[in-house]
């Protein structure tokens, strides 16, 4: 299946891991972009390519992780939870 390609300045269609392809000076790399942002320019490339490798939800858009600061558990609570899980 052919991946959809994007270029600098286009709107990011989905949150996920993208392959960033520079034209000459740098090897391709995988990075995370958030839906609704813009694919950024490179200070050295005239044009760049971006391909969505894997769509993935942004963790803080999940209600379980978007808890107000006053309701978050303390570091000690986190340590206790990890001791029980691991």
C-alpha cells in the first residue's frame, strides 16, 4: 500500500509518526506530528517530504491522561503503583 506524501506548509492530517525525508544533507528520520499543525520547513532544504508511517492518538487527548493537576497522583503514588505492577 502506497503511503500518502505531504510537503512543507501543508496541514498535518493525523497525529502520528511520520518519516521526514530531506533532499540531500540528512538521512530520513521518524518524528511525531500532531494533527492540525503544519509540516515545517528545513533551514537547509528547499523542499522536504513527509509520509505518515503510523497514526497514533496524542496521549493528552485521552481523558485518563488529561486530569487537572490538583487531581494527579504524587510521585510517591506513582512509585507505589509501579512496584505493584512490575
